[in-house]
């Protein structure tokens, strides 16, 4: 049973995650460990986290809606792969079992921290690639395979998904970084909504925590937008990466 202090802790973590996602990304590395810290089982923490942070992905997709225009042909084959992968990842999560998933938690957090750490190099690589038009161009249909694999990871855990998706899109689609970002948002939203809808029927969503987190994330996202320009995203990103690594080490030591 969660206490009033637990809900306050969760709300503050969700606000921080909302602001971090608005500024740099990686908010899941804050909320997921906090849910574990207040006693929510590992699988239920991941399920609740996915459901609670879904509005943030919707907001990000709507914010870049104009950049999705003219890309409907791509969405027709990318989104089905995203939805199928997100659903499969969610199924794999529920079949993993609490004990095994808890053992995997530190490695998943480390992997997510690494993905967040390489976000800037990935973006720079994509920018350089976009400047070399048609260099080594391949069929865009090849994006289905890497997007599908990324979606499975996203449905299973999710932290760092955006970096994987952006890199996968950049490998196969010759487009500006702005429009690739819009596609990435659409993929991330599709993955998370597929997993979240499946999780709704799992009986594992801690609804009180999810509602508190959703509200906190919305407030945090608004605050993050207000703070944009006052805080360096790179500094914030490395702070989140450091927190993720420390948390993972703690879980590894504790066993």
C-alpha cells in the first residue's frame, strides 16, 4: 500500500521526468527507479510507467504534426511495424516473470543510460548524412526490420527508444533531421500506445500512481518548456546518465 509520502515522491519524480523529457530526454530513468523504491514490483513499475507517460508521447507527436505531413506513405509501413513490435515487447515483458525481470533491471538501466549518452553523436551523424544527399541510398522499406526490433525493445522497457528509432530511420531514409524527428515521435507514440493498451488488461497497472505520474509529467513538461534556454540540455542529459549508471550499480550490488 502506497503512503502519502510515496505519492509525493512519485509526483515529484514525474514532474522531473516531464521537464527532463522536454529538455533533453531520459525521464524514464527517473520515474522507473522511483516506482521500484516505493515498493512497486519491477514488472508493475514498468507497466505503470508506460501507461503514465503515454500523454507525453502524444504531446510530442502533435507538436511535430506539421513535419509529418507529406510522409503518409512512410507511415503506412513504419507504423504497423511499430505497433506490432510494441505489442510483442509488452507480451514478452509479461511472460518474463517478476524474478527474471528484476534481475535484468540493472542491465536495462545501463543500456538506456548508454543510449542517452550517445544521443548527441547519433544526431551529429544524422546531420552529416543528411548533408550528403543520396550517398549510399537504400530502399526505405528496409526501415521496417530495424524499426520492428526497436519497437520490441520499446514495448519491453522503453528508456532510450527514441535514440534507437532515430538511428534506424537515419540508416534507411534520406530526409532532414527535423522530419526524421517527427517520424521518430510517431513511432515512439505508436510503440507505447500499443504496449499501453495491452497493459491495460494485464491487471498490473498501479492506477493511483499512474494518474499522479501523468499529472506530474504534464506539469513538468510545461515547466521544462519554460526553462528551455536557461538550462543546457547536454548538462542535464549527462546528469540523467550519471543517475542511471549509479542506480544500475546499486541494483547490481544489492543483487
